[in-house]
C-alpha cells in the first residue's frame, strides 16, 4: 500500500491522488483504519523531498499518538509555506481537487456541504444521496433532475483540507498576507516558552469565499486556534458573543422604511483582536464588546436597555441607531454628515471596512425601492443554497408549507437497527436546521411546519423526511417571498392564536403569535405549550399571556428608540379568553391555571395593552398554530417580490396571495 499511494517527486501536478482513492475504496467495503494508522499512512505517502518534515514530526511526537488531523494540518501549513516562498514544484504537493468529502467517518456516497449565514462558501464538494433526492410525499414522485454541485473551493489531495486550485493561489496568498499583517499589527502573540502544566493549542488556516452583494467573490483567509482541543470547565468557563436580536434588526428596518433613513453597513476587521486582554485566560469576544461599548459611550451613544447590542445617539434634529452583530454593523440615521463623522471616529479606533449602503446582512438581502419608499428583506440566495445542498433545486414546487396528508407521529420513527442505519444517512437534522434559520429571519409562514418536523430530529423516519422535503418544495416555489416594510407607521400590533391539543402524542397545544410594525411582521413564535390545557378558553388565555410578554418588550424597545406607542392592541379570536383576561370569571373552570398566566390582567387594567376580538379567518397568527390547506393558507405580512426587484407586490393583511410567477405548480 505504501508504494501504491506514494506521492511523486517528478511531476506532482500529474499525481492521481491515490491516497484519497485508496481510503475511499476501502471505506466503501467497511475496511477502516484507526486514526493513528491513517496518520502514519499519510506521512509515508509524502515524497522524498519531505523527508526532513517526516523526521521532525516523528521525533517530536514522543509517546503522544499521532492524529490524522494533526498531520494533515502540518502538511498543509508546510506546503503553503513552500509555495509562498517560491520553492520548486518538485517539493510541492498536488492540490488538484477530486471532490472528496470533508468529513471522515461518514458514508462516501452521500455529499454534504454547510450553508453559512454570511454567504461564505464552504470547502469540499457535494455528491448525491439517494435519500436526499426529491421523491414526493407518496414515494412515487421523483426529482426532475439530480443535482451534482461542487463548492467554490476545491478539496486538496489530503482529505478534509481546503487548499484552493493553483489558478486561485494568487488570491489566497493576498488574503493570507492581509491576515498576517492584521495579526502583527494588533500584536496578537508573543513568542515564549510553554510554562509547566500548560497546554499549547494548535492552529490552522481556514479559507472561505464570500459572495458579495454585487455578485463578486472575496477570498478570506483566517489563522485560527483549534478551540475544540479545550475542555469546558478546565480551559474555559463561559462563552460570549455580542449579537443583536433578529427582532431588533427588523424593528430598526421598519423605522428606516417609515422615516426614509439612510442605512449604512460597516465591518470590523479581526474584531476580536481589538480587545484589551489583561488575564491569562482570555475570552476575546467579550473583551472586544467591552472595548466597543466603552468607545460608543465616550462618543455620546446610549446603549439600549432592551438590547445591549443596539446603540442610539440623539441630536437636535436627527438621531443615529447602530446595531452590532459580532463584527458586522448597521447604521441608520437621517443625517449623512453625522453618519460619516461616526465612520471616521470608528476608523481611527478600529480597522474598519466601509461597505457603503447596506445590501445584505447575515445572509439576508436588503432591497430599497426609491419609488414607493419600501424596504424588502429576503433570503432568496440563502434558500437557493439550501435547495442546492439537499438536491432539491429542480424539485416541483408546493403552495403550502406542509401537506394536510402528513399525520406525523413517533410511531413512524424507525424501530429496527437496519431502518435506523438507513435513516442515519439522511441529513435530516441539517435540513431542519437550515429551515430553522430561514424561519427565524424572514419566513414566519413556515414556523409551524418547522416546529412539527423538528420534534423528530433524534430519530426521524421516512415519513418525517418526506415532510421535510415537502417543506423544501414550498420554499422552492416561494423563494422570492420576504418581509416588505412599506413605511406606513411605527404602530405596534399583536395577534395571538392557539390550537387545542395540536400534538396528538403529548396532547399539548400550540401557541402562536405575530407582532407587526407598520403592517409587516417583526416578531413571531410558534411552539408547544408547557402543560396540557383542558379547554379552548384556557389554551387561548395561556397563548395571550405568552404573547403579552413579547408585547411589553417590543413596546418598551420602540419607546426607547423614541417611538411612543399608544395603547397597544393584542388581538385574540376567542371571546371567552378575552373576558377571562378582563374579569376573574369562570372561576370553577379556570382556578387551576397557574398564577404566571394571570399577570395579563394587570397589563390590561393599567392600560399597557388592550385585548381585542378578531375573527378567526382574519387572524394572521392562525397560520402559526395549524396546517392550512392551499385554499386557506394566507402568509399575511409577507411580501412577494417578482423576478424584477423594481416591482414589489405586497399584501399585508390581504386574504388572498398572488400566485408566484416563478413557481412550477
């Protein structure tokens, strides 16, 4: 075997990548090697010109076991060093991609790539899994075309690596030099001897290609520490990241559309390196946030109590709102001079990149229509990547999130070892996770369906997977839908609903609520209640109590931003629940309800909220609690954006949705 997978010294560009091929063929017939054996095989496959590296690694390991990942990273780092120093091609490894998977220990027949929230492409390539192909809810409908896609970054000859092809090597070298320059400028490290009893963590280069809003690609290289080698409670005690709430982003965007504010975006280069560290055990994200918070305070900004990653500064005739998401920033304001002044102050304190007018944030596209003053927030690109990842790009579209024929239960979970092993090959959890991100950001219409399929993530069955694929088909037909802020007003309105005994296994009911500002959804939730309710009145009353907690936070936040709210209405379609909230009636039937739900009475009595009646057919929260047929499914507050972004069709509050022209229904 050693001779078979030996790398060539003569002409490495023609190497057949034997190591990948051999390991893959052996794994396909259930012949696997221990991690240390694979590491030794990888060392033995290096050409003679690498004998010095092999000797150094072998002699330095001592009694420590060699690991495949460790050897791989050493080889990659050395290979990059040799390329950067311009050594002859005979000393370099072949980096031609062969489309192998990044993850070892998984079936070689099923490909999978990650979908990143900031539109970064992930190294590795995708294959096709027979279980992930679109086969219809009844098992008789097949996908129109199998997908065979590869990611932007090719795999190297070493499994799991992300070394690019030679034609892109120049761009990676520029990215690496920029990263090293930033690390040296911020005095990230100091060379020293390792103290006794301390553990040195290894590092590695991570390469990513980021899709910019204008369609161009940006090469990013990061030198990172392998934090997974640390143990919680031993090497660290807590984790932290300054992240603004998604609801806060939508709230600010509604204000931007309402008052036609400027919306700018900034990015902090190597944000965590700006933190002032003064301990032996560091937590870079918190240190970066503390320094940033101190900077904002010194420049007259007030940190919002409702969200500590939101800052506001008021002037005589204008104001500026700044949102912080780790190292990404959104700045909204009416005075561009004050915004530019803030940018200048920040660039003097931190190394910044001015991205200009905001076009996208966290994988969400931002489009502003100057004609009608609307602002659209959508995830069309993200949904496209999700569909491509799970080979559903050419699937037939559906017009409801979940078909009424699906009666999902735990009885459909696999029972035998054979069925469990078969379903283990299906990327169920990954698909549900991708759907969850779309639901959290811009798609309240799939909240209930995502909640249903997520109940079976620990042991999904074939019927559960068919339901997930149905949901993906629905996204295929509605990928252009998003949230459209029309700029009407900044008045907060809430809607709540519940479904008695929605879960047929636990008999728990489903709570759903949605809040709108200016007629567009900014906050929503769909989930099972904690206890089993005994009546419709009880379940609706509990749902209203849960919704009232969100209403208090939203109302206080808007007022903190200077948007005074009148008596905020919370609409409910159950008259008995409304009477129970306003008066302590039905004592005999409701005396068992926990005290925590009765605080809504105090909110009503002091005028914090008004609990009002709405017809069930007009209640937008209805879609958050139950499966709707295509005739009755109304994604209220959503917006359909046609292929041309200059024509935006919105129907907040309408009872019929326009048929998407791009769907193959």
